[in-house]
C-alpha cells in the first residue's frame, strides 16, 4: 500500500483533506488511509442517477456500509415504492438488506420485486411454520445491526408507541435490541394529528431515531405539506451516521462538548392558513450541525420549517415560530457552543387571527400590524448561562462588514459569520456561500465554497478555538 506524509502536503490540499475528514467524522490520518485503500483496492462507484436532489454527495464509498446488516421493515404506504431504490442504495454501499413486509405493504409493492432487489428471502408472516423454522422472529430481530422501518405508517407508529406485537413486523420491533430508525410517511393532516404527534413523542422518548418526514407535494393530487418520506439517500446517510456511533459518541476534537445550532426560517402565523416567512432553506445550519457532530460534539439542532432531512447523528427539534425557537434554545442551556444560523423572522403579526381572515367585498384589505420578535442570538449572547462560544450569522445586502461588526457588539457574539444575501449572489436557498468571519480581532475572508465545506471549516475553527483557548 502507498503512503503519504500529511506534513508534506501543501496548505490547500491539507485544507481539503481536513474538510473531507471532518465531513466523514474521521481523523486526517484515517481519511488518508481510506483514500489510499479505495484507490488501491476498490474502484470508486457512481450512483446510476444523480444524487443532487437529496443534497447528498454524488460519489460514495462502496465500502461505507460494508458488512452491515439492515433489517428493513416495509409498511403499507404509497412511499413503499421508494424502498426499492433504498434497498439498491444500501446494497451498493456494501450493506445486506433483509426485508420484512406487512400485509399493507404488499398492497403497494410485491415481495417478488423486493426479494429480487434485496437478494434475500422476504419475511411476511408471524405464524409461518417455514419462516419460524428457517430463522424465527427473535433471530430476525437480533441478527442485524439496525432495524429500519421505511415507510412507517401512522398505524405502525401507533403500534410501536403502544408496544403491540400482533404481526411479524411489530413483534420484531418489540423483540429487537438494535438501533431503530423510522422514516414516517403519511398524509400531512394525519402527520399533524395530535394522536400521531403523541405517538411520535413516545417513540422519541423510547430512544427511537426518526428521519423526516419532509415537506412537499403528496402523492394525493393537490395536497402538499409535511408527510413525504425522506429521500432514500438521506435515509442511507442517517443509517451510516447511526452505525458510525450514536450521537455524541464520535471521538473527535469536540468530544464531550455540547452544541446548539439553530437553522432554517421561522413561520409567523397571520391566521390559521397564512404566515410570514423567508427564503432560508436550512442547508447551511443543518450542515453546520452535522459538521460539529462529525467532530464529536453532542449537537441539538433547533430547526424551523424546512424541506430538507434531519441530519444524521444530531438530535433535531422542530419548531415553527421565533418564540418556540427561543423556548427550545433556552431549555437547552447551558451548552459549550451556540451557532445561531436561523433566519428568524424579525416580526410577527400582532394577535394572529384564530379564524381565516375573509375578504370583505368593497372594503379595504385588513391592515397587517407587526410586533417585534425576541432576538434569540442576543438573548443567548447575554444569558446568565451563556455558552463559552457564541457564533451568529449576519445576512446582509449592503455594508456587510460594518453591519456584522454592529451585530457582534449588540448581540454579544464572539464571531459573526457574515454573508451577502443579495438575490444576485444566490446564497439563500442555494448550495454555495462566500462568508467572512468577523470577530473582535479582525475579519477573515473565506473563498466561495459549497455550504458543506463552509460548515466543515467552521466546525474545525471551533475545535481549534477550544484546543488553543480556555473557553
Ligand atoms: N437572530 C436571532 N433572532 C432574531 C433575529 C436574528 O437569533 N429575532 C440571529 C440570526 O440567527 C443570526 C443573527 O441574529 O445569527 C443576525 O440575523 P440577521 O437576520 O442578519 O439580523 P437581524 O438581527 O435580523 O437584523 P437585520 O434584519 O436588521 O439585519
């Protein structure tokens, strides 16, 4: 095998290596070993279809799930068809997939196609003499590294929350002592139903990991909202994250440190159907949460409404409004690190209407009265339980540095990551960012790069700060 001395690499290559290592949660030496092994042993594979839609990298390591055994429980929802792609994605990364299908799942896809893609027997019945002699539900539950339920219907989630065991899939879930990841998928009204949300709370309290659902168009025509199953590549990333280590257990330079990250926009209701929002996608904040976790930090992400998946290895709390975001953040204090990336709405409608505001023919439109929202960064920057390192963002369209310096001072932050959000720059909602880091000691101008790289570099800068300073 070839060898490389990191010390002898030029600065730019070292930086790229540092970012790649941070992204993959490895030390630089481990990253070099992976690169060398891949180049000498296995060809790098490209997925058959572009992966950009889910924001995942296009190049993958064909050994990243090498030897991992995934027990995939498919329950009965339209999203079951996405499992066929999911099985392929898991297997091309080296995992084996053992499928279990509920009766409902069989109404959407056939065991024949699932078995063919998984290259394994499909388990269907609890009281099948043949299956029980073959493997048995207890062995199915234990002979795997992770149990994945995708899609998870409202009915199956309710069974899990109650601990029912009246078919093979629910019995396996109850009998398993392996990490459990569920990818809910259902109609948005069902997802929002109080009973369903109660069940989800129970699952989270029971230590079940959840990915999605996401916002977007539903299969039912004309319906949109939160309920779509997370994309297969995002589920694969979550599986990888869980198998790499439970949140906060990665041994990196930020091991033992706790971090809060806010991300996405907030939605401020005007009435039950209308709200004030902004164009933030959450991509930058979510990437920062993932990058801090990859360096070993125990990260809680407080996210406003976004359409991207929860990052793996991070605990994600979902909120709607600025006041909910502030409550969630304050409850998490004290922590070592706070990175406030969210594009919090500065104002909310004074006294949101309880009923839909109706047009009154011949009358002027109703005035929209605004009230200022609490400033979360400022509250945290001046809090009695202030984190040792407080990082804010500044979204500006003019006087970038001056405005960022003003925010640094006013909000009690240690650093402000300033970015120009003029529409021509395409930062809000886009994949790239050009940032300046403004602190009391000066301004660092970073080259334009993708948001994942900005996140990796910022996480490394945070780790360096904790290494060199008593904070
Ligand atoms: N921020 C916050 N709570 C608010 C407003 C902003 O926590 N109510 C945080 C953002 O997360 C970001 C920083 O403050 O880290 C700056 O946000 P930005 O939108 O750039 O500035 P504003 O304070 O909203 O001021 P302005 O809109 O006047 O530029």
